[in-house]
C-alpha cells in the first residue's frame, strides 16, 4: 500500500465515519421515524380517551407518524402503568397516566413499578375538575343540598360508581363522604367508561367523575350535574354551582392527565416529544375540545411537572389515611 493510497483510504474512512455519525444524529433528532404507541391504562371510552384520541389525531398529523392508542385497563390503571414501565426506552412507547397513578402508591402496597423512579415526567396534558353527577331517574334531588340531606337520612341506600378502587373517582367519593358526614356505598368498575355506562343505564345512583368524560352526557340530559369541585364554576357548565358555593370550600378535586416516558429515554427524544405534544395542544381543534371538556391547556412540563406529581402523591396519601380507603 503506497503512502498516497493509505492517506486517501484513511480520508475516505474518516468521511464515511463522520457521515455515519451525522446520519445517526439525524435519525435521533428525526424521531419518530415509525408509529409511536401511547399506553392508556384504562378501557376505551373513559375520561382519558376523551383527551387521548383527539391528541393522537393531532400529533399524528403534525409529526407524520401515527400515535397508536393502546388501552390497557385494570387495577385502577396500574396494569397499564406496569406494562409501560417495562417498555424499551427508545421513544416508541409513551404512557398517558392520570391522577389515579398518584393515588396508587397509597392503596396498592405491592406495585411492581415506581412512578417516580421508573418513569421520566414529560408534561401535564389536561386538568379538569371532578363533577358530582347523578342518574335523574334514580335520584330525585336536583340540588347538592337536597342530595346531601337525602344521603344523610338514608345511610347506605345510595351507591356511587368509580373507575376502580384507588382511583380519583373512588377517593373523591370518600372525601365527599368525609366532608358531608354521609355514607354512600362504593361500587368499583374497571375504568370510568364502564362505570359511566352503568350510571347512564340507571344501575347506580351517583358518580364522582372527571368533567371530561361526563360533559357530553350532561349536555344530552342523560345524567345531571349537581356540583363541580373547586372554588369556581367551570366555563363549560356555567349553570352548575361549584363546591365553594354549596358549603364545601375544601372540596377541590381535579382529574388530571399527564405524559411520561420509560426511564432511560434519551433527553433528545424527551425534548422532541414535549415539543410535538405542545404543538398538538396549540391547535385550534384541541383548544376547542379541551374547553368543551372543562380543561384549559396546561403549561407544566419536565421537572416542574415532576414536582407537581410528587406533591399529588403526598396529598392523596393523606386522603387515603384520613378516609381509611381500601381496595375492594
């Protein structure tokens, strides 16, 4: 091999190596290059889907790759969370969890995942108030005051559906019972979708639901809203009184939904996922849907979102302790 040929060969190898590195960098920054799966740990048709489905459509349109919704319901959302925690951290599996996952550590003593250690918090996606809804054919009370009076005089006669033991629906009901001095029987379901269907069908009396999943049924008259949680009325339902107006100033419960990636997902992909989701949330289509479901467009992302989740874990641990709520 002549010195000239050796130099040329080395130069070609160096150029090829640089091109390979550049190609790898482009491939990484070009995420996604194939469909992305977003695990939704509740059955189809629930409150999570009310946000996940339109978000999927806008994300897919913006990035040019399909965002596939994979509904994995069970055990108050912990089955899907467990699956997501074990997914390969290559950016092609994301996890859309909810406030339920901040409650789970306090009611499920043997979880095989840790929300704070096995996931990377990406961003808050939606935040909607809880609403107290009743089946008007089973509950004649048309105001919260009348409902509380009846429940107080008839302990155990009324029942309430939840998305499952340990979910925000369950804890919202237990908190309501604590603050009103009533006893309403809890009936857990495998997700808010089936619970809401049974409420509409008249198989249960009341539900402490996220406004996102109840909104269309309230507007259609299938169920009646007696109160939204929190200190102010919701713009989507201005005629429904808030908790502070009906004598429950400390009854603040929201059903929030957020996005995580499995631990080990690269910082570049995390940043790209957040950016693409922000673009989707900024579309007029999603702004309209979010508003109709009672949510503003959140701004929490990254470490700030992680700090919010950690605070929610502590908050709900106190509610579980005070109410004595257990798995059923």
